[in-house]
C-alpha cells in the first residue's frame, strides 16, 4: 500500500519536500515517545 503512494508522490514536483517534512514529523513523534518511555520508567 505504501509503495504505490510513495511512487506517486515522488513523481510530483513537491514529492521530495513532502517526504522530508513527513520524515521530520515521524522523527519528532518517535523522539517524543522515546523520551516519555525513558522518563516514566
């Protein structure tokens, strides 16, 4: 499911920028989750 979406996105002019923004958001969520788990236990 993700592969066709990724291929479609990279065919667009804004695809690379969108992937950078989404990657940054994913990193931020993961880092927040990691910090929450470390500090809670």
